[in-house]
């Protein structure tokens, strides 16, 4: 009896693409990974290096370098190729170049006959996710950006250090743009199931200097803290991609803060930002609409407007 081959194609053989592949291999997420890079020899070297992990993992994942034509029967295509942010730039500064690269890449993927799910990690991820949906013509639930998944993980790590708990016992989300206008939905952050706002109120003497706005700032700036020191981020975002991919292939129905195209949710439409979503084998199974506080609603609207201004500047219709 034949077993379905779970295949992922990764477009981009650089640090993020290879870190994503490494995480997938070590977590036995899929059966086959095809790496497609602009420089095929470099992609081939990455694939060879990654294939040598096989003896040290619980299951074997076949890894090879390939071409766009190999995306035809992939379950998921991961987009990591894009424009590089230079020192002093924001993710939004590179959006015109990123959009042009994305149009070329997605057109090539779709020409192969691909009919699966896109997971987008290229920055600015909210804009690139929307471009991917428009060029591919796929329904919005099958185009998923990594969004604020990595920012939410950074938030949990920071809070875990403050409250001395495992990060997996912290539940909460950064929302909005994966960038400067993101915000933490503090009204929905819990630790061990208890709202963090209640914990702070009940233990004022224990946490006298806790500044939630400073935690939110550190969450937002964490990527830049890394980037300014080593020129890239790779392991965290690579694991985020693997996490989303696993939820799709295993139909896990995990709730993850991803970049999703809104169609009336939160009162917003035709814009793509990070919101919690249920991720399963159909892609985005459902968007979770939090009952945000008035201040949080204002912050989400402001973030959506900023992404819209970016869309307008590169002639993406809203």
C-alpha cells in the first residue's frame, strides 16, 4: 500500500531557506525537500550538506536541488527568496524590489502546474504575501505569510524570562504588520491560563518595575538587535516556517499568528497583516477574531493603514 509523499519546495537557498530545511529535517516534517535557488550550484551544495543529516535523525528526509518545474507536485512551496535589507533600511524600504522578485518567482512556480499552499517568509512579508496571492490566483486561505509568528515567539521568550516559566506556558500574540507598527494584544496574553494583566495587578510588589510597553518594544526590535550584530536572522524564522509547515502537513489545527489576507475580519479588507489563525491541511482553516480593547483596535487599524500605504506605493490595488 503506497504512502503519500509529503513534498516541500523551498525557493531560496540562503540562510533562511537552509535553516528552514534544517529544522524540517530534524523534526521529520516531510519526506522530500527540493531547494530551488538562483545559483543552482549553491543550491546543490546546500542540498548535499543537508542530506548528510540523514544518519543522525529519526527518519530520512530526501533533499535535493531542483528547478521550478519540481514545484508541480509539491504540497507546499516556501518562499524565502527576496530583496536583502541593508543597514539603516526597514523591511518596507525594500518592498518595490521584493514585489518585483516575488512576481517573477511566483509566476515561475505557477507555470509548473503547482496547486498547493504557499508559505511566504520573504520581507516585507505582509506585502509579499499579498503579491503572492494576486500573482498565483490561489484563494486567500492557501497563501500564508509567516507574519508575526516569530514576533509572538519573541514575546513569549521575553515574558518567560520575566515570570520564570517555560515559554510554552505563555500564550499571546504580536499582531499587525511584521515591522514597526506591530503591537502586542495584551488583553489576550495569558500565563498558565491566567491573564497577564490580572497577574500584574495581583502581584504589584513582585513585579514593581515591569513595563509592558518596554516588553512590546523589545519584541518589535528583537529582529534588528540580531540583524545589527550578525547581519541576518535565520534560526528563529526557519523554525517558524517549519512550525507552520508541520501544522499544514499534519493537519494539526495549531493557532499561529500568520500574515493573512483579511476579508471583513476585524473590520478590515484587502490588506494582509499578522493575526491568529487555525492552520491545517487546507491552509488557513479559520481566522481568530479577538475581542480587542479600544486601544488595540486603533493600533491594528493604524498597522493596516501603514501596510495599505505600502501597497499603494507599488501599485498593488487595495
